[in-house]
C-alpha cells in the first residue's frame, strides 16, 4: 500500500460557471492513500473557500467517489452526480473550511504500471496524467482551469520509491518502512496541472543562470544515460528564459520519464512527465532528440501554466506559443537550416490540408493538434515578422506580466501586441486567427527570404524529373561540405531510378560520412545492388540505431548468402527503448533456417515473450507486428493481444484492435481465437462478442 498526503487548492467548473462568481476556492489539504494492490485511492480532505455571494451550496468535482463527512462537520456533505456538494448558509465575504474523507478506484488519470510484472528490468511505477479536466478522477477538485490555487502536497510512499511532484520539496520524513515527501507551491495554478510520479527514480540537480534548480530524474537502471537524454538541458532553460524575457515563474523545474506514457510529454507545473522512449544512450541520442519536447513543455510553464486559456476556444495560446518557442530553441541549438527546414515542412502539411478544404480556424473549440500547434506557431512567426522582433518581445512580456496567474483569451494577447505596435492588426487577425485557409502565399514569401530554403525548393522541384536530366544537380547537392537536408533530398530522389545512373550518386552519398544522408540511403534503398554491397555494409557500423535497423533488413533481403554474417554483426545490439534492432534480429534469425538451428525454439520464445503486458507497449507492438509477418501466434500471444485492446495508450490500443480484426479474417487464426474466448474476462468477452 502506498499512502500520499496532499495539500491542494481547487477551482470551479465551466459546466457550472456561475460558481466562479459565487465562490473562490482557496486551499485544499488532502491526505491520500494509493492502494497499489487494489488500484484504489483513499483520502481525507480539508477545503478552504471564500463565499463571494450569499449561497447555500458549493461543490467539488469528484468522479465515481464515495464521500464520508467528519462526524462533527457543521455542513451537509454528500456526493451526487460526480460532485461533492457542501451545503450550509454561506455568507458573502466569509471564509469557510470543510472536511471529509473519500475513496475511489480511478478508471483513468492515475496509472499503475508494472505491478503485475516480475521483470526487474521494468520496476513498477505510478504516475498521473490529468490533462484537461481529469484530476477529479483521483483527487476531489474542479474541472475548470479558471480558478487557480496554490498546492502544498505531501506524499507517503515505500522507502524504495522516489516521489516527484509539483513544487519544492520542503521536507522528508521516514515512518517505519515508508517515507513522506512534502512539496509546496508558492503561486496558484489550475488543478489539471496537479501531478506526481512515483518509481525507482534518482535525480541530479543543476542550477540555471538565474539560480532556478533544474532537477533531472531517471530510473536507476538508466543512470548512465543521463548526459545523453538531457543533453542541452541547461542551455534550453537559460535560452528560453532569456528569449521570453520574463523570469521563470515557479520554484524549480523537474523532468522525469515514465513507462507507457500517453503522450510525448506533459507540462504539469514545475514537473514535466515524459515518455521514456526519449531515454537514450550515446548512439540513440544521434537519432532521437529530446530537445523539442523539453523546450515545448518548458515553454508551457509560461504559456499555459502562468497564463491559462479561459476555454479550449483559445487553446492555441498554449500550444502555438509552446511550439513557437520550442522551434526557437532548436534554431539556437541546431542552426538556421534546421529551423527553416522544419517550419517549411509544417507549412507544406498545413497547405496540403487547406487545399483539400480541411483547414481550420485557429481560434475555435475542437481544433486539431496540427491547427493549435503548427498553425498557431506559424501565426506567431508571421506576427513577429509584421511587427518586428522588439515589438513582439515587449508585447509577449506585457502579456505574461499583466495576466500572470490568471486566465486569458486571444484578445488578451492581441490587445497587448496592438498596444505596443501602435496600430491595429485587423488584417492579421482576420487572415490568421479567423480564416480556415492556411495563408500559404504569405508563408512562402517569408520562407523565400532564407537562402537555404531557396536552394532546397530548387532541388525539390526536380522530384518529377527523370534522373538522366537531373543527375548532375543531385551529385552537386552531395558536394563537400554536404548540407544534410539537401543531401537527404538528393538521396530520396534516387528511388526507383535507373541504378546505372544512380549508383555513383549513392556511392557519393555514402562517402559523405554524414549520419543522416547515410541514413537516407539505408532507409530508401531496399534492394542493394552488388556494386554497392561493400559500401552499404558499412552502414551497420554507423552510430545510429535507425540506420542499423534499416541496413540490416535490406542487406538480409538483398544477399541471402551472407545473412549469417549480418546477423552475427549486430547480434548484441539492442537499439532504442523499444528494442527496435533486437526484435528485428530475432525475427530475421527465425527466418534464416541455417542460422543457429538448435536455438530456434528459444529464439521464438524470446520474440513471442515480448508481447506480454509486463513489457512497455512499444516493445509489444513491435513483437506483435513481427509475429504477424512470420504468421505464427501462440495461445499466449492471442491472449496478450486481447489484453492490448484495452491499453490506455490509444495508439497501441488501436493497433491491437486492427491486428485482431485482421487475424479474425483468417480461418486458422479465427478458430484458434474462438477456442480461447471461453477463458476471456467479462470485459474481453463483451468486446469480442460485440465486435465479432
């Protein structure tokens, strides 16, 4: 059993927006016990609030919770329709304190990971993801971000765990086999940003240029990967604080990776919880950069956490700004070409959707991620170009300082810009904020100011041209010193072309020794000609797990006589956290009859075993995919697949359901699965019978 003691401040719900005018919730102190055996949460709550009007009741959101008021409570406290109602004769201007206990079994928001596993490689974790309005599934709170509060949270957990949460750790205290962790916040925040992560974590603390503690956590087993995973972390923080020109508004900034996280990352106040797929070693760090996610979630500490939208209609104020400033960080670290290439690609995607009539208004409820993130960032890029860097930066500073710890609309920001600029921006607002169509002409004009983009567009214009008419241009794009974006474009244009003409260009691409140009060759050249065999084999030595994975597969397919050599070459390579190279190796091993023939049963058992729920979902997805390719499933694999259709990560759940649909169309698989149906759980039987 894990006990957690929390002190939290709450706010009111949009569904009952009149409560914001009637009551101001000030503080909530809660003692919370998390039962990892029964997946239950229990606690006692003390809530303090100020009546703004003469009222007879107030409420907190509490989803599927049972409530018990204290015996001597002066108020009537009951749960009804997913709310805790506190009833009495409350007088305007007076402050009240109510207390009660509660318990619940959260169906979401709190995730217990690895508690059914005996794999020491994947120790158990508990973490939260309450984005939007879901904290009320485990903690009585308010499903509205318009009433901000201060949180002071104490956690009680087994001594072998570390608990990381919002705010500053003020004290710890040992109690028998448990340890308490007290966290305090100085400033108010919306309760959807309340979060904690518990696991076998160990942290290291650094200081920013202005003295803010930067606390970096990893699971103990990943301690040797800290410098690669968190590369540039100090540079990111210092640059953003300087670029935004408003001091970081909280006590510290913490980052912790968790297993099976629902998204890339989440900007809980002072605490970025992110997917452990970004945990890398020295080689993985070449392929996967955590810079964008770090910068994006850090930017949210200002845009979203310090100033918060009044409703989802203005959600671009969160995501557009975070995307914009993450791009600025990448520009600083990776250079101008990287920046312009990235915004060029996002503009292409936005234009494509807009041309199909699928463009969306930026200031509107229900927009897509592409709209809020990418179109929102582009709106800010163009706005800065119109008003100039100095005006833009001053307007952003005024916006953040004027509305600090408050809620805002799009007009809140635009009023600040127009005030500093001294002119109205009606045309900009009409075109970028309230039109569905993406302003591709204006965007193209901006992009063409950059010389690299001009060169890239000239090269890209040859995509539909036959190789004999463009070979000289592609060859030129690979001249030393090669630009990796132009080099990759040149390589991709060789696909399906006459190999006689393409061969010398491929050789030149491989001789550049540019990691990403060589990776483009590994990815795009699926059938390797003998004339390129020697050069292509060198890709297996690259410091890139993506390159190794792709080149292994393509060499194995192209040269059957040397399959054993290739398998020996990468036998000990694991790859990323999803074991991309290792699982491919196991599959190719099984598909190579004369390679380790006596070990086939053991090899299959290793591949098949990775479908078990105790593994991270990315590993399971790879294993299921490879088993499908070799068309071999055991009873356990079918059962594990059925468990996957209820996984909380929607991408994996979707994958499992689609794979099950495919298997059910095959007579052999269908017969095998139907035989197992009797042993399904009630939930599984209901799903299976309704779907098939």
